[in-house]
C-alpha cells in the first residue's frame, strides 16, 4: 500500500528497537501529508479479519496435532523400550509415562477395545508366536482372491437371504473350503503339529465373525433397497387410496338414495377384512396371544397389508412359529383384497356408473373406478414378481421359475408389460361382467361362474387327478375334500384378475388350465360385448354410452392387454422355456421331471436324494408318482442302505459294502412313507413298504441336536414330525 510506505519512511518514526511514540503533532503531520479514504479503512479491517480467522485455524491445527502426538506417545509407549546410556541415566528423572494414565470411565465405555486406547484384543505374545506359523498358509490362501468380487457376493447373499446364518455358512464353506487331508491336518510334520488345529479354529472363528456381522447388518442392507421400498409402499399407497375412494363412493350412494349399491360395496370391504383377519390368525397363532391379537386387530383396522409390507422391507425371515413366509403372507393379503374387494367392488361401481345418468355422476365415481383398476394392476404386478423372486431364491435351478430377466432395464420392461396386461385385462373383465349383469341379471353371473369352475374342477379331478387336496404344502386329511375344491375355486377367481406366476404351478391350476382360461375369457368377453351392447343401448340401460363407444372400448382394452402380454413374454429371460406357460404338466409329472433331472433344483441340498426326501416330507401325497416311489424305496434304497443280515459269510461281505446310514433316513422318514402309502389305500403297496422299512436302519440324531430341535412351547420337534416322548431311548 503506497500510503503505508509513506508512513514507514516518515521522519516521525523512532529508530528500530525504540518504543513507538505517536504524538498529536505526528498525527497532524500524517493527516496533512496523506488523505485516507473510507474504503482503505474497510480494506484494512477486512484483512485483519482474515488474519484472525487464519490464526483460529492454526490454533485448531495445533490442538489436533497435539492430540495426535499424545495418542501416538500412548500407543508407542506400550511397545517401545528406550534404552538410556549411563550419562543419560544419571541425569534422567523418572516420570510416570503417559501411557499409564488410566482412561476415564466414558473412554472405557465408548472405546474399550479400540486402537486409540492402546488396548489389545489378543495377547501380543500369542500373535507373535503364531504369526510365523500361519503366515505361509494365509499368503497361499489369499493370493488368488479377488476381494472386490468376494465382498460383492457377500453383500448379495445378505440382500437375497431368507435364512441368513445358514446361507452365510454355505457361502463361507464354498469360498473357503477346509481340506481334510493329512497335510492340512498336520502341515510341516511334527514340527508344526498344532498348526492344523490352529488353522481350523481360526477358520471357524472367522466364519462365526462373518455370520454375526451379516446378521447384524442385514436389516440395514435390506432397508437400503430403495427400489423395493418404493415398489412396496407405492402399492400400499394405491391400495389405501382405493379404499378411501371406495368409502367416498359408498357415502355418495347413500346420499343419493342407492342404498343397495352402498350396502353391497360395504359388504365387499367387510368380507375382505374378515378373510385378512383369518389369515393373520393362521399366520401368527403360534407366536403368542399378544402378537396374534395385535395382528388380528391390525387386519380389522385395515392396516395388515402395511405392516406386512414393512416386515418384507426390513428383511424379516420365516420362523418356526409362522405358517407362511412374510413375502407369501403379503401376497396372500393382496390376493384376498383383490378377490373379495377389488373384483366385486369394481363390478358394482362399473354397473352403477354406466347405468346412471351422466348428470348425476360426480368426479368421485370416475376416480373410484380408475383407482380400483390402477390398484389392481399394481398389486398384481408386485405380487407376481415378488412370488417369482422368492421362487428363484428357494429353487434357483427350477426351470419353471427362471423367467425373470437378468438386466435391470429388461426387468423394468417386463414388469411394465405385465402391469399393462393386468390393468386392461381386469378392465375388460369388469366391463363384460357389468354388461352381463345389466342384460341377464346377477343370477346369470352366478351360473356362469358355477359352470366354468365346475368344468375346471371336473377336468382337474378326471384328467389331472389333483382336485381333492388343499394345497401343494399340506398334510393329507379328511378336510381335503372340502378345502380342495375351495382352493381351486380361489385360483379360478384369480384368473379373472391376472395371470400370475403361481397360476402356472403344476400343483395348482397348472399352466395348461390357466392359459386355457385366459384365452377363454378373451373370447367370451368379445362375444358378450358384441351381443349385449347394442341391446342395452337401444333399451336405454346405457344412457351415455353408444354402441360404437362400448365396442371400441372393449377391443382397445383387448389390444393393450395383448400388447402388454407380448412385452411381458418378449422381455423374459432368454434361457427360459416359454412353452412351459401353456403345456400340460401335473404335479406328479413335475415331481418326475425334478427327480430325473441331474441338477439339484432346490437350494441347501448336497445331492438328489436329500432333495427328493425333503420334497416327500413336505408335499401333499396327491402330487407324488407312487409307483416310482415304491420302486425307489423297496429296491434302490434297500440295496444301498439296507441292514446287514446275520448268517452267511457272503452276506457279511455284502453288508460290509453297504453305504453308511444317511442323515435323512430318520424315524420321521419311516413314518412319512407309511403315511403316504396309507393315504393311497393300496394294501399290497403298504405291505411292501413296511417290509422295506424294516430292512432300513434309522439315523439317530446326537443328543445335542435333539435338544436344539426340541420346542419347549409345544413339545414337538422343529419339523413337527414326532414328539420327544415318542422317540426311542437311544435317540432321546
């Protein structure tokens, strides 16, 4: 600054080193020689302010460096021993080292085992002694590991897991197998005799650590799935918006005097809520009185779908005291809502709207119908893809379930195509049912449903022989003759709304029956529209719809429906066999295909025998090829695992060649085989099976396994097969 330079060279300044003495004459001299502007004062103040801020930052940096220096001295003080010379020792005054300053209680609580506190998790002497032994093994084990892909696969397993501990254990065993050779048990000979045991202990501890980390971070990883959350709560919002509009429409009915429509719509909502309360009781009855009552009350208040959506979003897993998986439970609540509320409620609103005068209709009528159709499409899409993902997770090698696209955008396009198909297929069915009601009456609709469902059940009973069974996973009982037709009727109603992944399961309607019903509904709807719309318009029952308008609306819905189906099928996985959606395959045929396949369809099994035994233990006997099971049990299993007969020497040699008893050959398996063949009612088959079971050994569980699998609350084993008091003394 030139003003500052003039000031420094002025004669009023004292020599360097002398105190500054600014008198009034000096000030007068300065004021006479220079004129300071106001802007210069502001600049000087601004510079001083910046200097103060820089000094404050420097103070913070100094404090930070002092703290780091203190931590470093505390850490190094435990491991470094400084040796003093004789002269230094004479003049050295011993001080209490900083590392001996005890930490505060807050530091102990918050950072007990941290490096900053200088505390060791493992004794350093153990690490020093063991590091020289295991360093070679660790270097060899991790030399070819791609940790980026390994970490990605670890989090992928956490995201898609249903049983987190079992799946992480399987993941660890797959990526870090433990060789059981003599070299691994005692590497290096007698010199390193304890290394093999140390490696196994370290491996088991590492597995336990990863399992516990996965179990702790699983809710966070699950909740980090933003796409899942958006999808679930968008569907929930549309469903509750539909319910609100339905209530407003009901109020509109009562206000204008249409009490019949109002009572019918209210009855549909009440029936749906009642069925949701029933399924909530079935799902949570074993969890205790409080949980069961809370869930039933949630269903009665209409918030059960929201609570189930939150459970799925948080990654809840199925426990032994649940009847269904949380994802299946959510799909069941949505299916009940669609079948008993959306379908009949939409028909009621559509009939009321198209048969009323245009002048008395309000916006809420249009919004109510539109929200019902939109909610139905969203619910169908979410349920279809949610069930498909659960199928892929549980059975990754099943060719019926691998239709989901691989890439993200193909998946979005596939979902959009199914949404378009479901929305306009549902709209087309609602319009045709409304026309049938206006032209023929409500009894005709009942007769049509009864005739079509009777034909479906007759076909399932005569040709497929799969009518009288409650579901795929069910034990045989006398109630099958009641619940079998009821569940088939439920699937038939589901076809009137959408064509989901579960409709093509061989054990339910089957792909051939479901596809035939879809085509039949498209053709029958077209015939109904062409025949009834002209008569209804001419008779005045459709006051504001023309003949051309009604026909164009129907065929436009059909075109968009077929277009959505085309996009849905074209965007499927390229490796998926699309002909499985319409070929005939019963449950027994599907079992035979799985049995003959070289691949293990279901996850968690080591060989085909374990997979099929698990299938036999869970599935209803109605879906089994009984002849094949009899040959397998009486010949193959007996020859492979049969007991060694006492007597001749050749029998002893043959018995010595027998394979050891597998873990699935339990007493529960024996009881299940007798149950299956007793259900079929063939005395000769049952006698042969009993003889074969007498030749087979029984795998005795260890005492610890029996205690772990015992359920204290009910006194049953985890699979529900036997009670502990009925177990043999040796097994007990």
